[in-house]
C-alpha cells in the first residue's frame, strides 16, 4: 500500500481541480494498486477540489482508502458511495 500525505503532495489548502487531477495522474502511474490518502492537517477543501476528487476517485483503477477526512468531505464521499 502506498501512503500519501495530501498536505505534502499538494498543500494544506486544497483548492483547484488541476492539483487534484495532477495527484491522481501520479497515483494511476504507481505500481501498487492500493493507495491510502491522509488528509491530516488539511485546513481547507474547495468545492471544486471535492468535485474533482470524487470524479477522479470514481474513475481510478486503484483501491483508494482515505484517512483523517474532514467532516464536510466525508459526508459527500458517503453520499457518493450510496449510488
């Protein structure tokens, strides 16, 4: 399992779709099929980033697990998994 600390990969302020897309491009090129993304000490996530994250996660060929997800994002991810 690959462990990604998102504040080190992108920032503690997750704002743009482009930064999310870039991170998922890197994830898809990894050899390991399991990826843990840690949101520890992320202070802000824009709606644009969340939308891009949900879309990229749905299209990903990797098994992605999140850790320390902010409550606002956790609600959106749980709604997404209900469909």
